[in-house]
C-alpha cells in the first residue's frame, strides 16, 4: 500500500522526468475479470500511475480467456481497452526506433534478445517461468535501459512475484512489482478476489507472500529478509549491466 | 423562522389542498421537470437561441449535433421536454411560411444511472431503439413501411431480425393495450437482449440498427431528433465506454447524412467539462452549443413567475398574487441569491406560497374567493422570515 502511494507521488511529482508505465501480465487481466471488478479500476490505475502497455500476443490470449465469462457489452469495452494498451506499446516502440534511428524490427529484435537472456536465467529458478513471462521483463528491462520510462510489472503469478521479483531487485529489470491484490486494496474496490482465486492453482500465492509461512520457507526467507532490510520499498534505481547476467549464468 | 411556517412537501396532500383551494390546476412551480411540457416559461433568451440554431435544421437537410449545457436546475430537461412535446414541433409555426415547416419527430432518452461499466451506453442504445420502435408500432403508416422495409436490406442478421419482426402481427388486446413485440426474437436482437439469433457484434451493428429505424421514420417525417439527457454520467464512466459512445455517435452521424438532429444535455458548470467526455471526432462535428444560464435579471424572474402561474396553474396570475408582490419577492430573491436557477426559484415559491397559506389560516381569513397574496400578507411574510 505504501509502495503504491509512493509510486503515485513519484509519478505526479516527476512526470516530466522519468515516466512510469504499467506492464501487467495476462493473468492480471484474467483474474481482474474473474473477480467481477469494474474495469474502471484500469482507468484509475492509468490516471494515477501511468499508461498501461501490453504486446499484441498478450491481448489475443486475454480476449480468448475472458470472452466466455462476460457479457457482450462488457467484452466490447474490454476489446477497446486492450486495443488501446496494444497501441500504447507500439507507440512506445515506434518512439524509441525514431529516437535511436533504427528500424522498428531492430527495436523488437533487441527486446527479444533481452527476453532470451532473461529467460535463460529465470529457467534456472523455475520451470514454470515461460518465455511469455520473460517477455514482460525483456520489455521492461529494454525500456529502462533505453528510454525515460520506468516500467512497473503487475502480476499475480507466484513465479513472477518470487523469482521475477528477486531478479528485478538484483538487475533492475523494472521499477517495482505489484500484484492485483495490492491494487484492489489500495483503490478499495469491492471484488471477491479470494473466492475467485480458488479457481486457480495459484491460491498458494497468498501463502507465499506471508513471511511467517512454512511453505518453502527455507528457500526464500533469508533472501526475503535481506531484501526487506536493504530497502523497504523494492525500487531499483541502479540498472545492472549485461556482464552481471553473464556472471550469474556462469 | 418558527417551525410551523416551514415549507410543505410538494408531494404532500396538504400541498395539493393548497393548490386546489387557490384555484390552481397544476403545481405552477414543479421541483422536477414535468414530463409533458406545452409552454415555455424559462429564459426567453435561451428560447431565442434554440430557435436561431434550430432554424438551420429547417433550412438545410443535413444532420446536426447540438449541445445544451448548464448548471443544475437551469431548465435543460424542461427545454428538452418542450422540444419533444407538441409545441416543440410548432416552435416556428407563427414565424415561418408553411413551405419551410417540416414534419418532425423527437424522442428523449434519459439513460439510467450506471452501476457497472457498459450499462450507460446500453441504456442509451436501448432507449433510442425502444422509443423509435414503439413509435413505429403506434403509427399505422410507419408500421406498414416496416413490413416491407427489410426487403431492401443487404443479407445480415439485422435483415433477419427485421424479417422476424415483420412476420408478427400487431394485435390489440382486450384491455386496450397493443403488442409490444418484447418476446419477438427479432426485437430481442435489435435491443441486444439474449436471443436465438445471435449478438450485435460491435458499435457498427448498433449504429446500423438505429440507422434503419430512423430511415423508416424519415419516410414519413422530414426530421428526427434524438435528445440524450444526463450525459454528465459519461464523465464517471470508464474510458472505454466513452470511446464507444463517441464511436456510436460518429457512426450514426456519418451514416445518417440528412434529417437527423442529435441533442446532448449536460449538467456541467463549464464547457471544458463537456469536452472531456467527447472525442475530437465528435467535438468537431458539433454544430452549436447552447448555454443555459442562471437568472440574473429581475424582469426575467418576474416574467418567469407570471408565466408559470398563467400557463401551468392556468389562472390569471394577478387574481392569485398582486403584481407588486411578485416584484418585491423577485427583488428580494435576487438580493439574496444574486443569480438563481429555475429550480431554486420553484423551491422558494413553494416556501413562499406555503407560508402565506398558513398565515391566512392562522388569521382565519381564508376564503377562496377573496384569497390573494396581497401586499399586506407579503409584509407579514417578510417579517416572519426575517
């Protein structure tokens, strides 16, 4: 909660310097839809914390997943929003390409290279970390390195929030990682999130957030404590270099 | 002010009794705009502006978009009801030659307050479609056109739905009511209800349905006006819904090139707030905007009170209230408020009439024939409220 308040403050005070961006994963939208939460939440989020961007492949997957669960009228609104978020993504890629005087394909290629690299690392931590998951961090890391944008990843997947978060803390892939739960709580949105979560295997996510939990505790507790001691807010001002990756892989 | 002189509830029996005993047929100062309005008591400047702007729509056949905006209670909904009523059609009857006067048909849509995203646009769309469709059912000539209209349409679910509707016969029931076609699959399709024929795919489908219904109307009328009230709700809706609304309007406007007037009514204090709800594509298509202002002039206020009593109360105002009293009361109101909305005037008039009535009762001088809010009574009232 404090994180979000801090981020909004940062966004409002330094709008002209580094611009925040939100990169949610597919599950964020799917769970948001399943939680019967009004899509106005996305507008609030955009207004307070920056534009939402998603690549088209995500948008198509999200549409397929949510279509059967909602009314036609609501689906039409979702389509418009998703289209807008995709446009935001391509607009940024285009901006970068023009600024760097490279082709559009070249920029996309650089993002894919980043994604491959990140995927090689994350695979060592968790097999459930897919290339699509790594794509989020690939985009985020590329934007942080090459533009004024400060991406924020929003996800509820355990592997994102555990391994993705750790790696981000070390390499500075993204500014901060948020979960839907935190956002819903912050905006005080009425959503039956816990019940809806039980549909997914990811119900364990809540347990994993809890530091006193015994579930795989010995695996992450020391790291978690270190993280909390070093900085209360997981913001990563320093961006690590490619050499750091290589060291880690070795 | 003592409690016994507190104003009465305008819906209470006691208030009704007062109106009857004063010889008034209707409440001359309604706190909510009456659904059927056959007189114009509001700001005459606004009426002239409306006339001026709407004159264009009589001279030129092209479709137009207008915006009525202003604060709460300044008479926007009243104006919309007036334009939709029988008098609205004859707005120019006395001033223009018959050749210029055209047959008009107006509908007013008041969207329900949305609880969830998507409901606002749905309620606007359903409102427009249902009103247009119901008018077709009521009118034999239009109904006849509907029966054959679908044949010229290209193959599409919309054609199928119109065919389904045309198959059904309009029946008059024993209780006098007529068929509403609510259960008809074609009707369910065009109103985006659950049906066996499928779903409206997108905004373009919605626009096509409205276009076809208006096309049927334009076979009989020269101009169709769609008035959408309370559009300020758009500012509270999701961005995607605002996009959809704008897309629908843009599509309708482009498709129906002639014979359509769209009037948006917004309760906002500034025009910039209106602009936040509309996309540049729609904003650039707006023909004119009319601001409904607060009453600032004493003469306007006096004229308003006089017109309300005469036209809505249906009595000679001076048999009910002395001319001097209206002047004094108006002056006092403007001294207190500086500028005042019509709703506030109505509320103050309610309070004023109620208190005067009670004073008279207390004085045991109540006689319908001689009851009048006289100068003396006003002096007592003035002392009480001070």
